[in-house]
């Protein structure tokens, strides 16, 4: 074999050994070198580029040669022409471009979380933002009162800045209410609690809120309107037993289609009678009018009417007595029918007043005996009070009757006359002085003892002669005249 041939075989052995080595240890992206003989070998292996896992990325073709001169990258990475000092880069992020963070940017971003503040119901711990469980379980607007009065107060888990119209609030009452009640959440101010009756906000009655009751409220801008069931409302346990509808009843008044409430044996029946209209009756079994007594209100009462506060206005007892309670009535009050047909209470009168019929309604007033129709018949003597008696030398007589005995020169002033007034004036034993009945005024006058004339109106007097037995009795005829009904001695009507 020629020396030239041996050398060529040696070079080929080196070539194949180098190729095998390159396939086992080529770094990603590195070209596998190819050693060419003086004449290119059409059957030589291709030049290839491998990735980190040994997979062929680029095949330059058999017997070819080439150079990787540039790399294309997607944002934010940058590529470009590969040089001896070239690198694959990453642009820096800014407000309008994606990119890589610098160490300064990272420190700034990492410090933002600790600088954040949160308001309830949100809270923060390291790397964690939390929501109050009361918001999640829907108890954020609920709290429990612990006081001993019906000025209820408690604090909601997340304190609101103020009451909001239309917002719902809830609390558990520690005590029952007595009349008006208020609630104060988180010291925002006490608000009156009102119930809604017929669409109108109304003050609470006693025990509308019970101890331990959860109270639901809605703020209307002024008051807290109570939405929950009132403590005084009827519950399902208040109507115990059976309910029947369309039941046929027999008895004194047979009827069909009755609505019954009871225990299955004893019933209250509501039905429409063809003659008397809507009826309310007691039934035992299926027989009407078989009850011994009714007890619709309390012991001894079988029928009654109550107002919205629970006060019994009218009741009939099983002994047939009737009780009324209309307004603030008291013992001695009477009731009468007014012109509108309503039953009206008249408070009792005072001592010595009598009940008198007015033009339309009765009234209490003192009896006026001057009215001719005020009294008919005669009063027994024992019922007539005796006239008063006094002595002295000067007196103003007191209506309607009085006697006066003069003990010396005497001046007596009767009142202006009225029908039925009666007065008598006389000298005492062995008194021989003059008696003068003073002027009456108001155009009134005294009658002369001869009973044929009267003295001067208003200014006239009646004067005695000054004898020991002087006496005169006068009786009022009307508002301007006194009659002289008896006298002794000499009297002059001036």
C-alpha cells in the first residue's frame, strides 16, 4: 500500500472519531466542526447545532458549512447580531413597557405591601389580606344588648360612621320593654324604636320587645322601625287545637259553611245567618247553642271589645252585667247618646248639682228654684232647711231666707229681690229704736204696708216708727219688688 493511501485512511479515522465525540458533548448552540479533506466529501455527515437536551436544533446540511450570526428574541428579551462580546439582553420595565425589574425597583415594590393600611371589615397581616368573618357570616350588623333597661345599647363589629336611611340593624334585647324604647349602636346616638301599625309608626306597648328577643330594625331617617314580630303578637301557639272550614252545624239555628276554631270538640263558630247576618257562637261537637257559658276574655266575661293597647272598652259578664270603659272614666260617670248616635261619657257632677237636660245634651248644674218648671209638688217640711237667725244693729241679709233681731237703732240691707226670697226684721224685747231697711238699688222698691203702692225705685227705704213691737216680713215678687206680707207697728215706704 502506498504511503499516500495510508495517510488518507488515518485522516478519515480522525474525522469519524471527532464526529462521535461532538455528538456526545456539544454545548447548546455550538457548531460541530467539520474537517474537510482537500476535496470535499459528498458523503460526509452534516454539520448540526444541539440544544441542552441533546436535540438537533439546526442542520446545516451534508458537507456544508455555516455560522450562527444572530438570534431573534421576544419582548422583553432582546436578541440581535452575535459578536465576540454580544449578549442576549432584557429591557428595563417602565410605566408603558414590559421588562425586567432592577434591584431598586424590586425593593420599592416589595415595600409597598407593608405600607398599605386597611379599614374594617378588611385587615392585613404579613403577606395576607383578610375579611372579617362577621361580614362573611352576615353578622356584621348584629350585636347583643347587656343593659337592664329598655334604653338598649351595643356595638356592631364594624363601627359605622353614622345611621343610614334604609339600612338594617339587629340586636338582641337583654330586657323586655316598658312603653317607649330606644337603641344606640356604637354610641352614634339613641333612636326611638317604633312599630308599624296600619302603615303608621306607633309607639311601643309594654312587652312588644321580650327579653332575649332578636329585634330587626330599619332606620327611616328619624326612627328605627321594628320589622320583627312583636312580643305581644299572637303566635302559632296562641291558637291551639283544630281549625275547620265549611262545617255544618245543627241546633236552634242550623247553618252550614261555618269557620270553627277549637280543640275538635268545643268550638268558636263564625258563620253567616241568612236572617241576622254574621254570627259568632259557641258550638259543642256539631250542636249550636249548647255551651254553658262563654269565656272570650277572662274569668266571668264572655264577650268584650278591646282597644289596640289591650284595654277592655266593653264587656258583658256571665251574670248579665255590662261593663264600660270609654276613655278615662271614673266611678259616677254616666253615658248618653249624642246627636251622631255615639255613646259619650259625661263626668259626674259636683255636690248639690243636678242632671239637667240642655238643648241637645245633658249637663250637670245647680237647681234654679226660680224657674217655674224646676220643681213640681211640695217638699216635706223636714227637707226644708230652717232660716238663719242673727242679732245686732247692722246687717246685710243673706238670700234666700233670714231673720234678724235688732238690739238698738238698726240698719238692715236686703239683697236685690228675686222671686221667693223671704226676710223678717224685728226689734228685740223692750227695744224701742228705729229700724231702717236700706235702699235696694237696681230700680227695686219696697211695698207700703197698706199694699196699695210702692216706695221710690232704687233709692227708697222702709222705716219703722221706733216702737217696742216693730216688725216687718217681706217676700221677693220678682227682680224689682218686695211684697210686705206681714208687719207690726208703723212703717213708711219712702
